[in-house]
């Protein structure tokens, strides 16, 4: 349980550290440069941010005060690792869910199960809902289930690590009117396919950034032969 709410920058930094631990383990713990690149990704991020290294470092320092991030000395480069599970007092499954909510904004249980696959593979939707309910029942609660908006078939969940979530006025009253205009069943499958496409694009971008960083460290030029 943290002593205060997180800033949006701190939430992004913490979530990126958790994500990259699983998606690019060879580069983890992360250097400040790699951490900044992860925070500023344009794929799989909502909202997209444009943080400077100084702003990311400020976020790191704030998280260190909350015992959510540790500094690791590796060769000549200072690197950072997260301590989310112990710092937040939740199991790894819950860390995975909170990470995706911090990175991608409010999501349905189905979207969370898809997006957390590389962090933790949930057996079914009921397992996702179980951990979300547990997070919502904590004191203070870590997540909240949002009222369904117009055209939404399933409720979305949002994290509360940065404070209360602002719900647009009239959302709850629009639920009944939106029922008749709910999207067909295939819309869920299409959304899942698009999410998988974004995930692959994110992985490709991460691998390209890793290759570029390795080339720089090895002093290779673009026309060098392997």
C-alpha cells in the first residue's frame, strides 16, 4: 500500500518496468534511456506521452521514495528495476492487471486477459474478474468498475493508483439507451484481432529499438557487415 497516489509519470514508469521485465528480459533492468523510450512508445499506450529523461528520472525518484523502484548498478550504466508486487502489496497476477490499466487506460476483462498474456496467462475470464474484484475490495481500492457507456457491451475497469477516475456525466443514464445499438458479437473478435496486431507492432518496435541500441554500443554503422 503506497503512502500517496502516483503521478501519471510515475504510473507510466512503473508500468513500463513491469512490462519490459517480461517482454525484453535481456535488457532488464532498464537504463534511463531504455526506460524513457518505453514510456514514450506510440503503440500500446493510452495516453501517448512525450517525456524527457529528466521527467522520467523524476518519476523514478518518486517511485524510489515509495519503495516501488530500486536502482541497480550494472557496469557503467545505472539501471532500474521495479518492486511492484511488494510495494503495492498484491500478487503478480494483480500486478499484471494494474500494469495494463496504467499503460492502456480503462479496459474490459476480455481486453485485459488478452493484453496481459505476456505478463501472466489467465486461465479464463472468471480468473481475471476474480483478481479485479479483489483489487476493488482493498482498502483503499486499487481499481474500479466503470458504468457502461453508449454502445459498450461490457463494463470497463480503471486503476485508482493515480486517484479517482472522472466518469463522464450521463454515462450511467446512457446504458439502457445503448442496449439496442450494441455492436454484434463479431465486433469483439475484430477488437481482439486489432489488439493482437497492435501487440505485434509493439514487439517489433521494441526489437528494433534493442537492435539499434546494440549496434550503437558495438559501434556499428548501418553499412557494416554482420
